């Protein structure tokens, strides 16, 4: 799918990622249905099945990388956005769109659905250390208008919800830094840590889905309602397919932005419970080019995007070891602590 550019605050344009094949892979059971276990207040560590659904592309503005995470039962897990290993070597960042290998430009793709809306921007919360902004674009590829409650205030219909870290900078001036975004209409998230000390800003790169992953031209999660408690830093999700999740913002620092995700009730459907979406053209032109993991026995593995297919893991990090000329500072995304 075409890339999302939150800095320019514009919607992105989905592309069709082999719909029939991807749909069959998303809906095919990865495990036999397991009996419902007794409730546990201290769930044991779990392993997940990781499936590589990536397709080739020459376009740096398409999300051709997809890794689906599935398990017979998941209660909670963690997602972290971490600086790439080479972050200290970056002297000049590059985050401008690159349409050189694409069959479309910086305009909506002619085959994309286009639903129109009245544009607006609302500051939904302004606290001492956190600000939340909701944005409705003039058009978006899905018609869904998701209700949103923020600190008891009801609103909705936003295509983008931005979360800003607030802290004092030079001369005591408060600096706002965007570290997390959610697209309510299709369920996509992006996260990044605070910029490294030697950089003024950093780019978003890979995105991810959390919840019942379905196929609608591309992978999506249908969200029925969002309830944000800014004081507790939690984001409650109710899914159209049933059930829900609570996403807690546990850390925002120059090291990581960390989210703890808890399903309620525990997730026991055959569809993936999470998915990593990204872009890979070549190793030096990618938002994600390698995957590192630990298997259930604790053995480590590392491979390029093209070298993996389906495997079991208890900890997975999607990232880069070679600086990319596209979104050079964009973070690695790690999934861990599956329970």
C-alpha cells in the first residue's frame, strides 16, 4: 500500500496486495482450535507463529512487506519502537517520499476507493506531559467513522489520532514530539522513540496492526470504538469482530516507545492477532530489511526478509542493520513478552 506520511498530515492510498492469496493466508487456521484454558492471573510465556507474506516491489512508497503473527491463545504482548543499530552514525536524515520506482505519483491511486469528508483538526487533550490531536482528512479510502472518547469527551470520525510527548527543552520551553499515531478507520499504528540526542527529529517507517486482522483490499483491523484515558495513558479498543484490547503507553524515551497490549477476553480466533507492515526494495532502500528472533527454546536467529517463510518465535525484531536512503532514522519494531 502507498506509504502514510504523518508529517505532512495527509491520507495514504492503499494498494491491492494479492488480495485472494493474502485473504486465504489470513483466514487459514494456523493451529487446530485449542480448548479454552482456565483463566490465569499470571499467563505463561507463549510462542507465536510468524508468517512472511511479503511480495516484491520496485516502489519505495508501497508497503509490500507483511508478517502475520498468530497463536492459539494470546492474552497480552508488548510492542516497542527502537532506534536502528546505526542511529549514532546518522548525520543527515532522509524522509522525503520516493516515487521513482512507482506507477503512481503523489496523488491518490486511480483504482483506490475515495470517500470524502469535511476536514477538521481537534486538540482532544492537552496535559502536562501528553497531548492528543484528532484529524479528519478531506478524503480516505474507507468510509468508516469510528467513535472516539478521550477523557470522557465524546467525538469521532477521525482518520488520524496523534499522540505527542511534552517535556521541557532549551530555556525551559515545552517541546511537543509526536511519538505514536493511530488510524482508526483501518486500524493501523505507527510508533517511534524520541529522536536521538544528535538529531532534531526522526521518521516513521514500519506500521503495525493489533487485533483481528482481516482483508479489505489490504490487511486491516476493524475498530468499533476507541476510549482513551490520557491520565492513565491507555487506549481502549472495541473490535467490530468482537472482543477488545487495552493498549497502555508504558514508556516514551530516547531509547524506545513501548506499548503493552492486553486482549479482553483473551484472543482465541484463527486470524492473526498482529501484523507488521513495511517496505522493502533493496537492503539500502527499505523501512525494514531484516528480522531477528528467539525461538521458544531461546535460540537466536537472524535473516533477511527474503530468507524466512514460517517459523515459531517468542521475541521478534523487524529492522535494519544497513542505513537506508529512505526514512533513514525510522525505528525497528519489536514484538515480545507474548503471554
